[in-house]
């Protein structure tokens, strides 16, 4: 079953000035399967937060359909399956993590004992056990992000939506957040997060949707998007005389005693291997260098 399905979603904002209309979402389709980590990728202003706000029912779409586990997004049944971490979470400074989680649990009218157990469990999950009695005003950006994530999980949602969860985190914070996201997937949750930090996305997502200027430009499994595309072949070799390279007009880079040649096709790479063997050289490695998510993303944007 699809955890989240968006069909032909449109959203227009009207400006107060001259009643001009801006079409921010131009009929987007998104398909998130149950149990996967979905990366929603797009440059600033592409429409990621607007899409998420529509899914959460914070703003209303002009057209299109949104369903969550097969139910229309604006039903109670769909709503209670969703957890959400906003782009810039902000909490009351004078609460501790535990108090915040208790407060949120009570909003969901969960039984007292369940709230207490769940709060402890979540504090552990996000690695804040040692800071649980500290007031939130003393928390770093990364810790606020983690307590926000814990809060979004208090009602044990099946679909967790995170808007730019990696922004502003240092490399350690990013690694920790990636690990938490993966552990949530292992616990059977579906994760949908927006980001423009490509490396983080590439490391954990199953599927990617690229949004640009209010339209989905590409959607697919990361493995399919990346593996089809070899950018170039890199052949590293040693033991060939410089003169032979010059005679054959071969352009090389040097690294210590090795030469490196980039070739565009497999055939060109094979020609190099034959040349090296024919000149008493040794092949050190031949690597097909694949497209990264960044290459795909840039290709979509720049063309
Ligand atoms: N309430 C609003 N009224 C008018 N325009 C809006 C409103 N909210 C968003 N926009 C515009 O819609 C566009 C998309 O904004 P959105 O916040 O969805 O982008 P984003 O992809 O989340 O970007 P970022 O990566 O910067 O968070 C922007 O041009 C923004 O200025
Ligand atoms: Mg945004």
C-alpha cells in the first residue's frame, strides 16, 4: 500500500499587490510506498514546504488529491497516522525534553502511563538520556532537532514527515540523525523528508522525488536513477614510458607513480587497457564512475 499518494496537486498563492496569482505547485504527483525512506529534493523556493503543508492540512490545495495509507488526507483516520517535524522547530524554552514530550502526549489524550513510557523510549531513541532534565533553552540546534523528532513520534505515527531535518546540523549531528531515520525505517515506519543536502539523502533514501519550480521533474528509486548512468571510466596504470604517452597524444593526470586517464565510453577504456598492456605497463584499476544524486540533481536544474 502507498503510505502517501499525491495526485495532480495544485496550489496558487495570491499576492495582495495587483491581485496577481502565483502558481507554486503546478500539478505534482508523488508516490511513497509503505516502509520506504523518500527524499523530497529541490532547490530553495521549489515548493517543498508548500507540498508538506498541504499534506498536513495546514493550507488547502486548489486542486488534486492526497491520500495517506489509502485514506483522504483530511480524515481523522489519516491524520492520526502522521508525525511531523517542521523546518524550524521552536519550543517553550523552560520545559525539559521530558516535560515537552509529556505535554505533547497529553494533547493526543494518551493514557498517563503510556505517555510516560513513550517519553522515556523516545528520549532514548534520539539519544538525549543524559540531557533529559535540562531546559530546552540550553539545547543546541542538533538537540532541538532531536527533541523535535521525538515529539513528532509521540503518537507512534506510521508516516513521519520531516521538513529539512538536516539543515543546520554539523557532520556528527547529521550522522546521528541518519542513524535515527534508518532505525525508524527498521521499526517499520515510512519516512518522507525534504532536503537539499544531497549527500545525506544519497546515503539513506530508497526513493527520490525531485521538485523544481513547482513540478516534479523526476521520481524513482535511487538505485535506478543512479546505477544506469556511468559518467566516465577512470583507468589508473603505471610503468608506461612518458614518450609513448606523448606519441599517442594521451592526456593523463599523475598521482605519485601512477597515471590516470578518464574515458567517456567503455570502448575507449578498453583501448587504454590494450595500450597499457602493449607498452609493458600495469593496470592498477579501472573504475566506472557513476552519476551521483548531485549530478542528477544538477542536470535537472541546469539542463
Ligand atoms: N503563504 C505564501 N504566500 C505567498 N507565497 C508563498 C507562501 N508560501 C510560500 N510561498 C512561495 O512559494 C514558493 C515555494 O515556497 P516553499 O516554502 O514551498 O519552498 P521550499 O521548496 O520549501 O524552499 P526552501 O528550500 O527554501 O525551504 C516560494 O517562492 C515562496 O516564496
Ligand atoms: Mg522549505
